[in-house]
C-alpha cells in the first residue's frame, strides 16, 4: 500500500482589515502647539542674547551681511541640535521603552529634560576639547568668510549624515559625525592653502579623543554587565514569585 497522500487545497478566509485592526484616534494638536511655542521662545531668547553680546563687544558692521551670515550659522547649529535630538533620542530611550519601564512619551520627555539640564550644568570642557582639533590659526579667523564656510561645511555635512542614517535606521553617533566633520574641514582647509593635509588638524588632540571614543563603549559594556548582575541579586521579580507561590499552593492542595 502506498504512503502517498493526495494533497488537498487549503482554503483560508481572510479577515477584513477594518474589523481586525482598530485605528487609533486622531492625535491632539496640543503637543505640536507646545513644541512650536517652546521652539519660538528658544529662537527669540538666542537672538536677544546674541544682540546683547554684540553690543557689549562694541563691534560695528558696515553692512548687515555679517549679521545675516552669523544668524544663518546659529540656525544651522540649532538645526544640528534638533536633528541630533530626534536622532540620538531613539538610542537613549530604546532600552527603557523596549522593557516597558517607561512609556515612549514619558521616556522622550525625560530625555529632553535631562539633556537640557546637562547643557545648563556643563562647563564646556568637552566642547572646547573637540574644537581644539583645529589649528589655532584657523580658530582665530572667527568672523572672516573662511570661518563661515568652515561652520557651514561641518554643520551641514553632519546634518546630512545624521538624516541619512536616521532614514536608513542606522544607530550612528552624532558626536562621531561632528568630530569627523571637523577633521575633514581642517584637512580641506590645509590642502586649499597649499599646506600638507597633516598640518590641518591637531593630531595629538585627535588621538586623545579617539582613545576616549574607543574606551567609552568598553567602559559602558563592563559597567552595564556589573549593574545587571547586581540588580539580579538585589531586585526580586514579584510577579514571578507570586506565580511560583500559586503553583506551590495548587500542588499542595491536590496532594491533600
């Protein structure tokens, strides 16, 4: 007798999409309005502070072009920070959202608040350490046309790369991107002036920053592993304990 079985056609009834999935209600426009208000207030605050700093220096301009270029440079810097925010926030809050420790809204709000507090409490040492990648003669050219070209080049290249990696879903670091942009600007500036490409960057500082970037993931890995082991011993999962007690009671009841 043959073991061959005649195949039969399997009919599956598809469930209509409208009845299977409940679409969420329309989102409120209040968060968008609040975001726009805060953004506008931040731009106005930056503009007033900039005008106050210019008046304190006593600098005079024969035309409005330098002020316009400076304003666009500040907008480019704010644009980079905006892209950096929604680009790196996903990396920062992915763990707490995936583990359901916090809801996405609360996690993002907390991330924004503490990033803002970090800016207020920062001494600026990291920023000065990064900008010191460039030679001192290039830094001293602030206010010239070359300085504006340098600022636009490094900021827009970093913004484009951040947007590209965000669109492709690649977990890239904005800090690494900005450091690479600064090094690229320094090398290009040296080549354009007929100097060696190696003279366009402070390579001693670049080596220090590179060592820190390489060491940081290792330190984070070790600290996270130690913290995980500690939390597994200290924190008890109450739900698992309650489930185990329930199973024990059922077994004892069945024996009795």
